[in-house]
C-alpha cells in the first residue's frame, strides 16, 4: 500500500465469481485522492487487456461493509462465509454483469487510510467549487 499526504493506493487480490459459482482470482488497484474526495477508483486487471476502471463512492464501499447498499449499476453487501469475511461487489453495465468477492481486512485498511486524509463529512472542504463550476460552464 502506498500513500502520500493527499493520496492512498493499494493492490487487492480478489475473486471474480463466474456462473458455475467457481471463482477466478484477479488483481485490482484502488486509488483515492483528496482532490476527488468522494470517489475511489478501482482498476480490475483481467488477463492481458487494459484494466477495466470503475469509480465508486467512498461512502458506498464503507456502508457496504455493514449492510447491503446501492441501486442499479453498483451494489455492495457484506459476506461472511466459512470464517472468511469479504465484501461482495456486483457491477452491471451494458457489456455484462460481474460479481466480485473482496477480502474485507485489506479493503477496510484502505478505507481507513482514506479517512485519515479526508475525514467523513469534510469532503466539501477539499473541492475547489469555483474551479469545478468554471470547468462545467466554460470548458476550455
């Protein structure tokens, strides 16, 4: 796990659940930056192709540790199976659906480090609202 004063990153080994209920191990890289304080980027490495990147609300992953959360394209819920604690992440897109099992401890550690950078409820203090509005209203 890497971190600086404004960013945190981690690599996680997770499992893709395939239709016959088997799992395929794969690697995901998580990134969090204080200048985008509500979002966590997760890049899934599947084979030799470029990674597939999804952006999650940090709060969605945090709440998903304790209860089911999410509607539509992203759903997250806790799983406890055979003394192994994990988080389920279900993703849906026009290209298909995927279910991932993410080990809870490394994900919780990553999330904890994000909250050390930007505390819950303080996210708006890290956004330059004027710059965001300028980008939306007067694109360069």
